[in-house]
C-alpha cells in the first residue's frame, strides 16, 4: 500500500534536509541525497512513482520553481527548449506566475524510462490549466526532463 505524505510531513522532511545557513536556497528534494550518493543508477535503482511525485511537488512548490531549482534540477534538454522560447515559460506553460499548482498521481513506464504526472496550475480569476511533467527514471540526480503543455 502506497502512503501519501501530507503537506506538513513533506515540509518537515524538506526542512530537515535544508542547511540552516542557506534559507534563501531551496533544499534538495527529500531523496536527492540518497540518489546523489549512490553509484551510477542501474535498472533496479530507477526512480519510483513516489520519489517522482515527491520531487515534482518540491520542484513546483505551490507557485513554481525558483531560478535555482530551474538551473540545478532541470535537464539540459529542457534548458535548451526554454532557450528557444525566451518569452514563454516552458516549465509552467505560461508567461506569468500561477496562484497555485497541484501535482497529480505519477505514472511510471519502465519500458519507456520515464515517469510523468499531470500538473494543474490555477490562475487569478479562476482559470486552470494542465501540463504534463516528465522525469527520466534513471536521471542522476533526479530532474525535470520535459514538460508538455496541454
């Protein structure tokens, strides 16, 4: 049976990982230390749906990732995609900041090597939009690989 972390439990976990002196820099996702400390990932070491959802919830953090998160927790592919469209935020599929972001359940396709979740953004005035966020199962460390707007 898969357990879901409450927002308070996730926040407590993240706070326990954050160094006291670096309050301005977001803490790495809860599982990053274990992944980064390991040898190169083998098929059995692939990210699980629970790890991916925890990462995406940390990354999107209610209203969107910080510049630090964008620099250190996204793939080179996604950074290149962003560079091609500087007037549009490819991570949020928008041009401004949403008022809230929710991450749905994660689907993992071992054969494809990716896990993904629907991310719902909410905007002033009540509008809502969805996007699909993809994470490569063997990324080391875990990172946002791609986003498809829709």
